[in-house]
């Protein structure tokens, strides 16, 4: 039996540069609004008035608008990369150690974790990401290098690095993360040394990437797990589906419901101001603007993504 | 600018009867498994070995398989109907009284409600549905009649009734609901008498419908809010989008993440064993089987829906 | 073996009237401070500038100072009376239905109750008092009359009544209590109809008594359970010890630790502004002043009791 | 005005050796029951069948029964010593950083801490003890030495040491404590390095003392803060009252209500099986037996203390 559609159809009919330019114009009043993340100096000094947007399509095109070459700290967006690696390493056994449901709590809350005996609700809250980091550590001789290689290959950019200063600042300010990871360890849901797990975690968050880098690096998630350049399999289709579903329900902190409504696409945000959205079978859309709304998502970025799916009809609903 | 697709395309190429028959065959070993809801006698006595499935398409076709004419208690599925009514009555002011995010807690938990000062996380947890019922009561002279008319019109079936015995049993066993509603009242988030609100709520849950009824009754949510028969507007497109997004992130109790992965469609379930899914621009899919999994969703039903989107390619991801 | 002391010795050497007068003088600047309970009209209209104090000794003396004959709503102080009755009815089986430990939560919180599956932490938080009321109801043909008789006998004052207007106002404003009691019912920890339990509960809170009434009514708790007038046993010594221990650790809402430090005596407070303290083997001390501190205890009253134990050396520590 | 009693009178009339022997006989069936703490090897290997009891009176006598010279790990009992030091260092400003009320939660719960924004409920739950340890660290050049000196002086035994192996084991198993301390640090309620705070904390818990040592070391808390040997002031009377009140309401984990009833004295327990009780103006009573009840208090020890106050009439109630 043939499916009635190859998912979302093609982007051939769309004048994407025009769409992006129009969105940039429309959201201009929002750029610079919101609060730039300030808990570490390196993030606090990023100029608030930046805005960039990039679209990478399955047919190989890249469209950019605004500050798309500027590097920013991808922060929690990195949780999607490590989830890729952990799923490849453990397969569905991973779900014995981390849940797959939205949390309804702040991303760094300990309350739910205590009630649920050390099993984080999903891989995108911090505790879940610690477990994922632990899994990657246990299955790799050099986790940081492995992650770098994965991201560089996905983005087709060997110049991508982790910002050591950000990683160190994260560690020095990361008491809540130390609390969470030790708590997980007390439930035996961390196998490696807490310091090692968090060292890896702080480094993954410190990945410096551009909108264009991220648009490429997520493209296999729009392509059923296949690398759009080489045609080789990066991750199994079933796991792609799982990752996209998790981004849809848990990818934007405590605003997943709002994103489902406004954007209607699987998306993952970071406090560096980046948001990546995946249009299955069609494209990835990345937006970056450092000012955050009260839920911790890029204020102008969320508005831009909402307009993008409205203008292109790419929303699910 | 033209959207690149009219959402999901058409169902013309699909041999739906064959799909439904195949699914029925495949899930047969699951039918009768799980637990039939037993907290009230009328639900407890429903035979576990029932299974029905119905698909209604935008082009007017209805496809059925199994026990599709049998009436069952729609229970929480009714929350979508009352949300329709409340949104039409209050518009976006409704969101001052109820949130739009997944809860991460049991559907009838009071904990989160206390922490969030009487604002339920979403309209589909019980507390949220009480607020919605209260809104409908405040804006209608005869809420129960109004709801009946709405549902009968949507389903194009004037014979639909509320099962008085179910409603009475619900009330007599509904201490947790009385706790929730009084709690809401203590935060001034219920305007009417608690007894009146719950009387309406227990009656909405007691709606008796068939798979076919529900497939028709949800079709406007697959059609941008337009009645597929008359062409008249039932609810604004923006509100349809909101309702579908809410079903996607909060429609299946504490299994929304799992549903997003397995089914990949907005869906709403009830402890009567029914589940309704919406394929925007294409169709509705309804399944019913009384045995529930540990999260309270129809066990065979969830499996059937998962297979449906796999076989038809209608999943989002 | 003879105990080394008959508890606290005798009050013979104390010039209690002088102590009370001095305290009245000292706390005068505090009288009228704090907030008078305002959630029902009848309590809200009590003048804030009232202050009364009464001491009843085991040797039969009564000492009064200030507004000691004025009647006030004893509110939560009544929980000690019903605990007396419930313990007599059920004995130690009572502790299967209610705990004996401090709660660390607001007196009307539902959170802990949910976590502990419907067993209230102690008989003095509202949920615990509902269970106690339920027990009394189950073991008495006319609970309200039974309680009235008990209190009138203890206080040796047949004129004591329940203020019907207060009881009705409590009911009309008591949504949180309805929430709690229905919640208990959902855990099968209420046997009677919720409305009946709360009707009794609201009436017990509506008892109108004076400082002098209360000083007499608690005297058996300073006397090992023996009525100081008739010499008959009111309640077994072991149960007296239990009640006093509960007042010590849980009698003053979320300020039991502070009371243990400042006052160092078993005490029970009510939002009507009354506080009763028991000096085992010696006396009872009652204070009343309607202005409450942020924890819900009489502001001037707590200060007066603290001074009383300092001046008399009657504190435990 | 003269207080009516010098607190609890004198112990002159009591035949304490006979009382202790009788209690030993009575509780013999309980010795060896319960669970010996097993989370670190050094504690796990303590023989369960030990029982010791010691009484030190203000007039200089020491009475012992059973295994009173055997050294055991005092664990949480040490929290009273560090509270002494912290109160001397900071005075009442200490209460800005830690509360004084019972918690109603497990001693190592993070939930309440999150809700109350990093202010532990009292100094005897682990988080509270971490804050206390932090205060001592901030006000002393060599905190560990300072504590050792304080304890040796109080116990009049220069041979008291900290068991380094216990301290190291605690650290290696102490993930929950690391979680708590990092959590406190995230709320800025820890000033020193988390590792330093916990290193001190684990060492305080590792103090090895006998029943006799502890009986002497707590005697100033029965003596208004005055050293019974030298007559010098160890801690101000007001602070003694505060410490005793805290032991009364929070000294025995989640069994303070039960202890108030059964024992009726300020007491502090540890998972090493020790319990210290203070009879103000009269004596200290120490009991040790390693088997713990489900709340974490010595099972035979609690029974022994209960019998002690019954037989001597020294209970408050």
C-alpha cells in the first residue's frame, strides 16, 4: 500500500528568500526585546539586536537572512545531537533510564525527579540530558571528540568548536546542574563520575555554531535519518520519528503547547537564542535572536518561526 | 504567496476499507487486553472484546470496521466539544483561566493546581475541563441542551443522548472531581455553583456515541473549522489550530509524548475506550476498544491508530 | 519507684494576677496589630483592639485579665475537643486514619495529602480535623449535641453555643474545606456524607467561648485526664499525653517550632485569635486577641504566652 | 518574681542505676531488631546486638548500663554541636539562612527546599546542616579542629576522633548530599566551596563517641548553657532554649511527634543508632543500639527512652 503523500510535499513552489525577507521585516520590532541570558558572562555580552534565519532544503539549497554566519552558543539545542548518539549506542533500552513525556515543570526542577525516583521525564530537561550524556560517555572512548565529529559531519563544517570559556563558566555557575546530576547518581541513574558527566554536558552546551551550520546539522532529521549529501544512514527512521516527536512535545521548555499552536513543527530551542525546527521530508528552519521570552525561548525567533509556518502553510495543524 | 501544500493532500489514493480491515486483523490479539474502566458500574459492564474503527473524510465518505455502530461513553473526549463552545463564548480571554501546556501529572492531580494558584495547566486535565464547563454554564441558559445540540449537529445524528445513569454514577463516585472543583472555586476560578458545574461536567462525560458519530462530529477540526456538509463556519480557523495543538500535546493524558511518536496526530482519548484523531485537511479517524493501558488510553485503540498512520503515511513525523 | 517530681510543681508561690497585669501592660503596643481574619464577615467585624487572658489552676482558682468574658469564635481550638471525643470512640485505631507528625505545610494544603494517599499528617491540619469529625459522626447519634454537651461540661457553662451565622458563613466560603473533604472521601478516609462531615466541622469551629470558658474546658488536659471539679475520668492519661504532645508539635499551624521556643508548652490556636496552653499538672493559660501574625496565630497572644512562661519559669526548656 | 520551680526539680530521689538496669531488661527483646544502617560499609558492619545507656546529672554523676564505652558513629547527633558553633558565630542572623520549623518530609528531600527557595526548614534536616556547616566554615580558620576541640572539651575526653574511613565512605556514597549542597549553592545559601562544606559535614558525622561521651557533651544544654564542671558559659541561655526546642520539634527525623508523645523530651538521633535526650535542669540521657526503625531512629533506643521518662516521671506531658 502506498502512503498518500511523501509527507509534506516539495518546497519547489516556494520563494523562500522572499519569505525570509518578509519575516525579517515583520519581526524587526521584536528584535532586541526580551532578556539575553545572563547567568554566565560570555552569554551576557552577546548583543541583543541580532537576528538570523536559515533554511536548508532536502534538495540541497540553503537560504539565509540576517546574521546567519555569526556563531552563537547552541546550548540546549545540543541535547538533540547527544540524543542521536545515545540512541545509536543503546537503542530502545535508553527509555529505561529516561522518559518520553512532557514535564510540566521548569527545565531544571528537582521535584518531579524525586517523585519519579530518578527517572527524568524526557531527554530535553536538564536531568534527562545528564543521563543522555552519561550514556554517551559510557559508550565512547572520547565523548567530546565523538560529538564534535558528529556535529561537524552533520553540518559539513570542520571548523566547529566548543567554546572552552563558556564551558568553564557553565561549570562555575552550574550548581543546579551539579545538584541534579548528584541526585540522579543517588538513584543510580548516572554511571560515570558526576564531574565527568557534567564536564561533557557543559562542553556540549558550549558548541559554537551559526544558523547555517544548524540548518545543515539537523537536515537528516527531515530526511528519515539519511544524510542528504552522502545518502548514507545516520540514524534509523524509527529513531528520527522518536526524536522529532520529542522535539514536538518537549523541545521548547515549558512552551511546547504554545509552539505546537504557533509553529506546529518539531523544534528545539536553547538559551543562546537559537531555535531549530524540522519540516519532515522538506527542510530545516533555524532562527537566532538572543533576547528570550519568560519561558527561555528566543522572543523574536519564536515569532519568526510562527510566521514562517503561516506564510508557507508548513504547520501541521 | 501560495502554501506549498494544502496540508496533507487527498485521501483519494488510499484504499481505506482495506487498511481498516488489515489493522483489525493485526490488532486482534490486543482486543480484550488491558483493563476496562471499573470505577462506575455502567462502564465496568462493557464487554472488553469490542473493537470498532471509523474514518470520515472531507469529501464526505465514511468507512467503518468492526463494532462501529455500538454506542459507548465518550467520557473525556467530550472535553473537546466543550472547549469548542467555551472558545466561541470567551475567545482568547479563556486563556486567562486555563493554561495551554502539558501537565506532567496525573489527569486528576491537585498538586500542580495548588502550585499554580488555581489555573489548570490545560483544558483536558479534569480541573481544566471544570473551568471550561463553568465558562459554558455562564454563557448559556441551558448548557446541557446547548451541548447536545452542538454534538448532534456536528455528528448529524439527532438521536445522540447523555446516559443519565452514567452521569449519576459519575457524581456518586466523583469525590476527586468535587475536590478539584471546590479547590478551583477557592481560587475564584469557578463562577457557578460547584454542584452545577459538576452536574454539567458529569453529563458531558456521559454522552453516548458511536465511532461513526465521533468521526463526523470532529470533522470540522480537520476542515479549518468549516462544516463539511453545510459549508458554514463552526469555529474560527485559528481556534481549530489551537484545539488541534492542544490535542497533540495534552490529548492523551500522560502519554502525549508516546502518541506523538506512535500516532503523530492530534488525538483525544476517553476512559470509555474511545480515541479520536484528526488528520488536518484530510479526515478524522476514530477507534474504540474498552481495554485500557496503564495510562488510561485504549490499548488496542492506540495500537490501531499507530498502524493507521504507518500504513497511510499520515503521521507528521 | 516514685517519679522525681509531680511534673511542674505547684502554682502556690506565684502571684498570678500580678503576672497577668504586667503582661497586659507589656504587650499593649502589640494589641491591634496583625490582621483580623476576614474570610467571613462575622470574624472580620471583631474589633482588633481586644485582649483577654485567663488562667485556671488545678486547685480551682481562676485568674482573669482584660476582655476575658467576651465571647469569640474558637475555630481550630475546637479540634482538641473533637480529638478528645474521637479518641474515646476509636482508641488507638484512630491513628490508622490520621498521622501524628507535624506537616511542614499550610494547614489547608492538599499536596501532602495527595502524596500520602489520603492520610492527613495530624488531627490539627484541616484534613485531619475532617477525619476526626467523620469519626465523631460515625460514633454518635447527634454529634453536634454531643460536642456541645462535652464542651459545656468541661467549661462548666451551659450557656455555650455555636454561632449559626458563623457556621453558615464558613460553609459558604469553605471551598478549600470542601476540596479537602472530597479528596479524603476519594481515598475512602471519610465514611459519612461530605456535606454532613463539613456541617459538623463548621459548627465545631463556630463554638463561641470566653477565655475563662476555655481555661476551664482544657483543665482536664493539665490534670491527667481527670475532671478537676468532679474527680471523674474524662479521658485516659495516655490519651492526654498524646493530645498534649500533638499540641506541642502541631498545635500552632506552621509555627510549632517557634512556639516550642517562645512558649515551651503544648498549645492550640485558632484564627479567631484565641490560644490555649496547657501546663501539665499545674494550670491552663488562655489568651485572646484577634490580630493575627502571618502564620495565623494571635500576634499579641503569642507574645503574652511567651512572657508568661518566661516570668513564671513554666517553660519546658 | 520567683519562678515556681527550678524546672524539673532534682534527680536526688531517683535510683538511676536500678532504673537503667530495669529498662535494659525490659527492652532486651528489641535489641538486635530493626535494620542497621548499611549505606556505607563501616556502619553496616556494626553488630546489631549492642545496647548502651548513660545518664549524666547536673550534680556530676554518671550512670551507665550495657555497652556504654563502645564507640559509635554519632552521625546526625553532630548537628547539635555544629548548631552550637554556628549560633555562637552568627547569633540570630543564622535564622535568615535556615528555618526553625518541622519539615514533614524525609530528612534528605529536595522538594521542600525547591519550594522554599533554598532556605532549609530547620538545622537538623541535611540541607539545614549543610548551611550550618557552611557558617562554621566561614567563621573558623580550621573548622574540623574547632569542632573536635569543642566536642572534646564538652565531653571532657581528649581522645575523641573523627573516623576518617567513615568520612571517606560518606563522601563516596553521598550523592544526595552533594545534590542538596549544590542546590543550596544555586540559591546562594552556601558561601564556601561545596566540596569543602561537605568534607566538613562528612567529618562531623564521623565523630566516634561513646554513650558516656555524649552524656557529658550535651550536659550544658541541660544547664542553661553553663559548663557543669567549670561553671563557664558555653552558650547563652536563650540559645540553649532554642536548641532544645528544635530538638523537641525536629530532632528525630519524621518521628518528632511520636517522640514528643513517647519520650516527651528534647532529643537528637543519628543513624549510627545513638539518641541523646536532654532533661532541662536535671540531666542528659543517652542510649545507643544500632538497629533502626523505619523512620531511622534506634528501635530499642526509642523504647528505652520512653520507658525512662515513664519510670522517672521526667516527661513533659
